C-alpha cells in the first residue's frame, strides 16, 4: 500500500500529523499515537495491521 493512501485513511479517521520521527511520521488522535514508516510503499501486512488496530 502506498504511504499516502494509508495516511489518508488515518486522517479520515481523525488522526492528525504530529511530528517527524527518525524514520517514521507520528500521527495522533485524542492521545492515541500511531507511527507510520516513511517509505513510499508500506508492506501490505503492516498496513492492514495498522488499520485493523484502529478499526478502520
């Protein structure tokens, strides 16, 4: 999955960009934190796990 597609889905669920980490971007929603790897392509299993974690 493309990183921008994953970020778009997270933002639609209420997450907002917080800051850049070492090799990840940090997104937050009401105190909940998610780290997204800064790669053009994100492994499908990882992307699905992130979405499932937040019920997206």
